[in-house]
């Protein structure tokens, strides 16, 4: 087969020459002598012109020699290498027989669910190249770069095909592919993909004490084989080596004592929790230079003993992250304990961060803070930034927004100084989490009622989160808050929301009262709708109602895309908004629904087993697989629920915005879609009815509007509570609260609730009822049923004595009934009317 | 609503009772942009409706503006025509006012009858002679000037039902009549309680009257802010450091496994020698990835199974985690039944965990192969093989007999003449499944 190689190196002598050159070059690379390394590589290139692998290694070595300055350039070279390899492979014709699709493979189906989607598309069309054309390393490197640049979707698009056909790939590369894919999937909050990779790792690499019957021996053999290979990875790859050499140092103290004492351990009394740079590469550590082979050999020996545990710990930590992602907190608690056991005596900073996250998720905020304090090495900028950010999260959850803002801005400062580090390393990019912190900042500003600052944060964060519907909802909320606070001009002047303004014109017998109708002076309503430019000249978002509308539309679109991708719990399509959902889609949804019910029963059985097994056998392979599967399905359910909640909020906001934009037709469509949602919260049903009724009224269809109120009317003239206090609570606390340790958690939750509830939910059930009374009164008034209108408006005023709208409606009804004296009296009695002097001076005009 | 400055100018126009009406009207049309005319006229209309708000000369000017602003069109197109006509027929209105309006109406679009506009409003009232005017009936005027019903300017349904948002609220001592002249402002005199300046009111009203008036008000609740979801706040943890990887495949020995590839190719043609078999097994064991590069594909599997079943078992065992394995299973199920294929499956069942569906399908295929075979001798041979195979599977607990009980039982009865089938039948009995 080698004879078909275009290189024409049949000559054994030449082969050995290039092979030894290659070996030497790789040794130079490992010892970070990039100039020497590149020298050898250029010699190699002369012997094997255009060889993709030589070009590949040249690109990597040059990148390091140039101080990791230009990842984009490296990407370009790597892509060229990849293309070149593929061309050569095609040209050589040395392709494995493409897999023919034998019709009935479906019958066999997937063996484990872990193999689930591998089989379906597995290798149709993918070619198994011979070694020399193998591009997996180049692809892995491309994915690594994308990962560090936070371009997870791009990394995924490279990794996924590699993972689908991972078996033929060299084991150490395969492991790195899996680990990277796992990191990407976790970063994307993609539970099912993470589960898939996790299960594959457990199955194939057999780490985590899985033993599966007879195949075990084989797997074991394979995994030891892998581990020897893996152990060679650190010594063969340059920078990873640095971190690992540091690790080695913690065992083999003579290795690098200087860097140890320099590190920050002296600052922390807790020497057990010493932060070595296991996960956080020790950037300041200079790797001992030298090509001494005996040194190399001893290192590998040390490394081997470490990396078995090392890999085990790594996988255990991945598992914890996965369980946290899927909010399987109970299991996460067990696994994190296990991780701490494995990590005993070595670096445990990652484990501590995760443990803190666990307590945070469980609502044990004080404990979370303690763990953070124990784990952090605050002198290291990247860590310090994360540390501050996480503290910010905790204080936010405690309702202490001001404190949280202090920590978030500290975190941002840390990030900024991280970026100033020269030369930039690839790792620096991935360590820069400023955009994520900025999102947190946005939430905090929103909670503090600063919509413009919040919008700036969200806009910055949109660079990473633009695919998240929630981001766009938050931006829309910024607009609405700005509107509410009178920071943007709309049809209605802001200060009038709560009070009736009455202009007093003239004096004495000529005195007149003019009721402000809320139309802003000079506030041309048309200027609101036609504003097409969403960003100011400075690139900052210009908050406006039409911008809010665009954000909401974006979010709905993204949400619908999500539903199409995971059509598990197919929603009935909202005819008015999603016309493009074809019949096919709905039918496929139905079939998926069927599948799911089957799956559910299986999961239930699995759950039963878990509980009957108890804690004793938590590490058993089967149970662990089931745990992972259960977590995924639980997580899917949860995401589905959250997306449903988001959708309700989006449609309600859209209806509101459309009403504000004086677009009753669209408002009506949005409100109707909201009312059609399955399992809609009663709060949003209420809003849907209120918005729909107003829209219908504006469209001059009062009778249809009345229908929307009919469900709330009992005994003719009484209005029921549209929703209960429990509905509000339920809506707010759709959280997974760990029942075990509610004591600490609920305390914290209670502390924070008053502040929370006020800014999250403006309406209480009684106010909602008052709103209904007022709007029904307005409707009757429009229809000319003044007596009934009068009855309802009086009810409304008793519930909402401060409502501007209800007061004005009451006065309107009096005027229509010819009772102008009573109207005047009502105005004067009303406590929240502001009488403004006419403020007009004749002198200027006469 | 008018701006301060606009309302001031309108007020000034109303007050100029000594300028010729014509001049005032042309001032109005030239000074105010056309699209503001309606709003201004509407304010004037509201003032005119309140009969006491404007004095006599102001009223004349206001009517002139109301009419003349739309004089280029037919009078029926004037949005204020109904007020104009109603006032001209109002018996309570002053005669000069009614006459003035009638003259306005009859002037129409032409310029002939516009002489009367050349005098000021004050002069018109001064020189007015009631006897020279006739006052036609409402219906007649209606017919004459409103040939068709003009719809109200449509904005939304609110405007149809809205009322004027102005309420008179005379501030006079309790029990006094607000209309009595005692509260008129006396020039020079100290203003007494309850007196007020009418001009101030007119100007103020002009500045504050709104087009829409007051209608029933809807409460539009602001949607609640979405609660912060559990995972929404970004919790940060240290990253795993993924580093760039050196490609060790560079200039590597590509002849790796060439020997094995050759041997596998040979193995497809005929049985290998024991030494060759050894070599394949050892090399495959040494390099776990070699199996993917040994040149075997699902399509070639049947040949390998027939010629070298042991190598097939070895290779399939190593491919167990490959995504391709299902392809291999499919081929294995569909190939012709033979001693070797059964041997391979039997050995596989003990070496790895096979998918249940696969084993089941394989057995079903075995049974149907037995039934379909024509050659009696070959059939007997195959049935005996299948029986032994099944016994082995059952004894090793590879299959759950419950799944296949009826099928296997029927098979045993069909071939009960064969000793092995009878044995298998007894085995089934002892399992006590009946």
C-alpha cells in the first residue's frame, strides 16, 4: 500500500532518514526549541515537498515560535493542510470501500443509547484514510483553536464528524477529541451530546471503574493500552506538558521546587487545597530546557503513574459538570465527593469550584461562598475573575444586587487585565470570559432598574449569546423598562401612568379643568413606529419600542428553531405566527411523541433501580449509565419547560409592544397565540385576554372583546380573581430545590423574596382583578351601556383607587351621563390627581 | 394638541377684532402648515361649543376660519359643517352671528359674495341690520350644504365615543350664580373673589385642548419581567486546557500493518496456515487500531467467515465499539447459514455482548434456513447444527428462551425425527416454561 504513496519514498534508507529527522524535530518541539525544530522541519520539507503532515507541524511550530500571536493565521494554514491531505487521498485512490447501505440495518437498531446517533449517519460517505492522509490531528487542532476562541458551534462542526468515526483514530488523539467535544458540549449546555460522549468514554476507555461482564477484560486491556499512550501525550505536547510537569512536581518534589515556593500556596493556610496549575496552566512556569533522554524517561515514568489517576479525576469532574448541567444535584453531590477523594493530595481547585457551584445550585449560598474562598487563587487573574463573578452570582441570588454589581465589575476588571498580558496565548483567549460576565452584569442592571446600562451589556454579550432566545427577551425588557421609566418616548407620557393630570385653566368664574389625555405634548406617535435604526451612531443600542419588537421576533424565531430541532413535546403550532410549519413537521412530532412515551417507561424502570440500589453501588457501570440517561431526559424536560415559559413571556411582551405601537392587528395575533399555548400560566392567560380585548376594541369589535372577559365574569356583575397568589409563586419558583437541605436554602430564598417579587411581578391578583373591572367598564362605556359601566368602574376604583385609567373612565361615564358636577367632584376628591396650573401667559402673545 | 407658540398665534388672530376678517383668514392659511389646520379648527370648534368662552367678535373670526380653511372644497366636505349649520339655525344664537354664518355659507367657493369679509368683525356687528336677512330652516340648509353624509374623521373607535376633556369649574363663592355679571373682571378695579379673566381661559384652553378628547381608558398592564432562570447567570469554572497537538504521524512508517493487510486478503480466499493465523492475531492485538486498517469491509465479511471463522471472530470482537459494527451484524445475519457462520456467532456470544435483536434474528434465520433446504441430507445436517447451537446458547444464558419459546418449540416438533431436536425439546421442557 505504501507503494501508492506519491512521495515515492520506497527507498528504505530515505524513510529512515526522514523518520529520524521527524523524531528529532518532535523532541525539539517538546522542549520548546522552536527555531531548531523549524530548521529540521524545513529540511524534511525539502525531502518530502508538500507533505501535509510536515506542513502541519511547521504551522504549529511557527505559531508557538511567534508567541501564539495569530490564531486566525494558524487556522488558515491548518485548513490548507487539511484540504491538501484530502486531495492527496482522493488522488491516490486509496480509499476504503464506501460503506454500502444494506437495507435492513434499522432492525438491529442502536445497541446502547450511547451509540444512538453514531449508527444512523455513521460513516456513509466518510472515508477511512490511510495513516499518511489522516487529517484527524489537523482537525483536532482546528477545533482546539475554535474552542479557545469561544466559537463553540464551529468547533462542534469539526469535532462531530471526527467523533462519529472515532474508532479508527489513534487512541491518544481520539481521547483528546472526546475530551474537547465534551468541553464544547458542556459549554453549549448540550446535555444529550455531553451524555453521549461521557458514556462513550466510560465504555471505551473504561475509566470510572466500569466492568461489564466478559467484555471487561478486553476493554481493560484496551484502556491500559490507552493509558500508556495517553501518558506519552504530556511529554509530547508542549504546553500541556508544562501543566503536567507542575503536577509531576507535586509528587516528585525535586522536579521544580522553585516554582512551587513561588506559587501562591503560602497565602492560603489550607495547604491541602493548594492550587497547583492542573487545569489552569501555570503560565509563569518556565519549562526546564534540555533534551536529556534520561530525564525524559524518568518523567514518563512519573507521568504514567499520575495520568491514570489524572484521567480518572478529569472524567469524574466532567461527570460532575454534566450532572450540574442537568441539575441532577443529588447525584452531583455524590460524584463531587468521589472527585474530591480522587483529588486527595493533589490539585482540587476545579473540584472545589464545582462543589461551590453545587451548593449554589442547591441554594446553600453561604456554603458556596466558603468553598469559593477555599478554592481560589486570587492572585491569578483568570481565576480571580471567575471567583469574583461567581460571588456576584451568589449575591444576586441573595437579592443583594448592589454587592453583586461590585463583584461583577471586579470580575470584568480582572478579565481586562488578563487581556493586557503579552504575549497573548491561545489559552488567554479562552480564559477571557468577559462576555459571559457582561451578561451577568446586564441581568444585575436590569434588576436594579437601569435599562440602558443593561441593554449595553446584553448587546455586548450577544456576540456569544445571539442564539439564545432569553438574551433577546432581556433586551426587549430593557426597552420596556426604559419606556416605563420615561427614558424613551412613546405615545404615552411616562409620568402619567400613576396619576391623573388636570390642567387648571383660568380663574374665577372662568375656571376650567382640562384632563390630560396622556398624549405627550409634541410627542408625535408616528416617530415611534418608523424608527428603523436600532443602533445609535456610537453603536450602542437605541432603545425603542420597535427595537423591542424586533428583539421579541428574533427570540420567537430562535425558540421555534429549537423546537424544530428537538420536537419532543411537539407544540401545536400557532397558526398566526408560524405559518411555515408544515404538516410533515407536525406528523414527525407526533411520532416522536410516541417514541417518547416508550422511553419514559424505560426511564421510570431505571429510576426504580437507582433507588433500590441505593448509594452502595453508585459506581457500578450500569447504574452510572442509567443515571446519565435519566439526567438527560430530566434536563430535556426542564429545558422544554423553560422554553415554554419563555415563549409565554415573549408573546405577552409582543402583544404589549404591538399595542404600544398602535398596531392592534399584530397585538391581537400575538395575544391569541399566547392564549393557544398549552399549559399557559394563568398570569399570562390573564394578560393574553386583556391585551386581546383591548386590541379588539381598537379594531372596533367590542363584542368580540367582551368574549375575552366573559370567562372572568361570574354572576353577571362580579369578576373573579384571574389568578391566585400560588400562580405567582409557582411562576417565580420553578426551581429545582433540593429537598434535602431546604433549611439553609429556604432561609436565603425568603430573605431575597421581597426584593425579588417586587421587581419581577408587578401585578398581584387583586390588582389584576381591578384591571379587569376597569377594562370591562371601559368596554361597556364604549358600547354605551353606561349604567353597567358605572358599576364596574366603581368596583375598579375600590380595588385600584390610584389608577389613572379607572379614574378617567369614571369621569367619562359621569360626563356621558350628564353629571358634570359629579365628575368635577370626583376629580377633586381623588387623592392622586395632580392639578397643574395652565401655565400660559398672555403677555407673550398679545 | 397645539404647541404653546401655535396656540398663542391662534389666540392673537381671534383677538384681532379690528382687522378685516379676510386678512385674518389669509393669515391663518399662510402661517399654519396645512396638516395642523384640522387640529386648530377642532380646538376652535370646542371653544365655540362652549357658548360663553369666546366673545362675539372672536366667535365671528372663529367661524370664518372654520369655514374658510376648507373653502377650496365643497362645503359638505368641511368636517365642521354640522356645527356651522347648527349654529346658523340656533334661535338662541345672536342674529348677527347667524347672518354672518349664512353669508359665509352662501359665499361658497366663489369670490363674488365675499365683500362682507373685507370688514372687521367689530364693524360687522356694529353695522348689522337684522331686517335685511332671512333665516332659512335647518332642513333646507342641511340639504343645500350637506348633500351627503360626511363620515366623522376616523381614527379609532375611541374618538366616536369620546367627550370633550374640558370641564367648567367656576370658582365662585358658594351659592352665587356664576353667570351673574358681578364676577366680570372690571378693568382698573381690584379683582374680587370669583372673578376671572376670560382671555386667559381662551388662551389656556387653546393650549390644552386635545383632538381626542376624553374616552374610556384601558388599563394596559405591563408584562412582568421574566424571572431569572436557574442557569441564566453564568457561573464560571476554570477551563480544561486543550493544547495544540503535534502530528506524530509525520513521516511515520506507513507500511504499518501491510503484512496483516496481505494476510487478510489471503484469508478471504482460503484458510490460512496456523503460523499465518498466529501472526494476524498477534499483530491485531499489538495495535488496536490496526483492525480498522486491515482492509476488511462488511461486504467482504462472508468470505472471511467461510474461510477463516476464527479470524472473523477476532476481528469482529475488536470492532465491537466501531460504528460500523451494525453493518457487520447485518451482513452476518443475511449470509447463508453454515457451520462456520454459526461458529462465529456462537463464539461471539461468549466473547462480547451482542444486541438481543441480532441474536434473535439470527436464530429465526437459522430455523427458516432449515425449513427451506431441499436436500434431505443437508437439511438433517443443518438441523443438527442449529440444535446444538441453540443448546449452547441456552446453556450459556445468551438468549432468554421465553422470547423464542414458541418458535423453537415448533422447530423441535417439526424435526422431532432428528435426535438433537428431541434433546433440545427436552431441554426446553426442563426449563419449565410450558
